[in-house]
C-alpha cells in the first residue's frame, strides 16, 4: 500500500518515459525529480517505454537509439541502479501480454475520452490503432509490478485513473489479482508550460524549439530560451496562471527548481528581466552536474545496467503475469 511519510511515499513506485526525443525540463520537474527523490523511501522501478514510441510512425533504428539516450539521461539525473531497477519495456515481453488483457478490460468509450488520444490523433496524419489503445499498454506497464504509486506529471493523471479503473474491473471478474495503484502528482511543477506558448505544456515535440528547455541544451541556449520566454505587457510580477500564464510559468520554474513556492518568489521581483535571469541560473544549477555525469557514462555501461535491470524486472513481471494467467484459467 502506498503510504506517505514526511519524506515521500513508500511501497513500490513505477513510472516510465518515452524515448521520443531529448528529456526536457518539464519531464524533470514534473516526474523524474520525484523518481530520484523517492529512491530513499520506495522500491523504484523505472522504464524507458520504447514500445509506446511506435504508436506514431518511426524510422528503423530511431527508437532504439533514442532509448539508449533516454536511459543515459535517467542515470545522469540520478536513477541509481543499486537502489532502483532501470530497464527497457521491450526487454520484458510480459508488458505486451498483459496489455492484451487490459485492452479486454477497457471500454471503447473510455479510451475514446482520453485527451492525449484526442490531441495526438489531431496532430498526426496516420492515426494508428495503437495510439488509441496506448493507455492499455501503459496500464499493463504499471500493473505488472504490483505498483503502489505512480509518480507522473499532471498530463498523465487521466491515464493513471484509467489504469485504476481497468485493474478494478479485471479484479471484479477474476478475483483480487492486480494491485490498484495511486498516482503521485507533485503539488508544484506538475505542468511546466511551453516558454513560447504558455497555454501548452512543455513538450519534446513542441512547434518551436525555443519553447522547450532540453537537458542537452548549452548554457547559452538555456539563458537565451528563458530570456525570450513569452510574458505579457502589464509589467507586474504576479503568480496568476489564468491571466498571466507566461510569467506564472517562469515563477513556477524558479520555485520548483529552488524548492520554494511561486507566490512568495513573485514578491522578490518588480521586473521580468531579473526573474528570467534568476530562473535561468536556477535551471543551470540543475542542468550543469547532470550534463557532466552524462558525458562520463559510456554506452557499454548503460547497456549493462539495462540488461541487469531487464533481468530483475522480468522476474517480477513473470510472477504477476503467472498470477493473471492463473486467474483467467487458461487451459
Ligand atoms: N510539461 C510537463 N510538465 C510536467 N511534467 C511533464 N511530463 C511531460 N511533460 C511535462 C511528465 O514527464 C513524464 C514522461 O513523459 P512522456 O514520456 O509521456 O513524454 P512527454 O514528455 O509527455 O511527451 P512529450 O514531451 O509531450 O513528447 P511528445 O511530444 O513526444 O508527446 C510523464 O510523467 C509526464 O507526465
């Protein structure tokens, strides 16, 4: 059971990231920072969900290369293979097997209501069936590890709720087989917005590169992106996401990076320029050591960590999948 003590939740934590591009500040502040912090209190399992990336068309080799880079990023950010399991989804075949049963437990109508499906089906020419059933694979990812808590950004709230619903539906038919998880969405940083279009969340595939701070960006690019961040014309530094989305996003970035809160940060500024400069410095303090560690990790080490992680993950996944197969009573 996920319980929360002063330093964070306990029990088993599971979460994943798609290898669809370089990890950005939103991924870090909304999710990965918590994966790292929760290693003190939870039994963590973290996954590069490469199969999900194929739900939109990909070139051969593209996802594989990005998978290695995503794993390297996670290690550099602080996922510690001594304390957590880090692995690649496609290395553990039970994910796709359980996904079938989750599709069988999901209603067409509830999948149709998923906002990510609505958004992505509008922005892709080829709308694959996998884009539609994606949440069932995500539910399998989570449920395969008897997960108590899923640390994610706010955009994943609906998918974790879906996971709970299908797990409960499955259990209602087949017995108490799957652990029903809870999400952990941080009180601040759960939705970092695009610096150029603060009405949209920061994303790997943003329209303008200026909108997203990538962990591979140079110092000068990070400073430039924050300097050019869209604000507004009234010149007042105030945390008000509704009417001042750009300024509020900068305050949020600054506050989450420093571990403070955006409302009190606002009191320290009367102009946008110094706020942008301080936000850039706070981000650079996070990014600098991560970039250094990233350079020190060679491919061989990353691959070895993933192979070991896959073995450990497979052992747990086999246990749960055997339980599921037993519960449905296959011949
Ligand atoms: N802007 C964000 N603010 C806070 N959290 C965020 N997350 C993503 N964007 C933000 C959280 O990061 C984790 C991994 O995300 P993902 O693998 O689902 O990919 P993504 O980064 O959400 O996808 P993008 O950036 O939107 O990429 P594309 O453009 O490829 O679809 C999740 O926990 C997510 O909540």
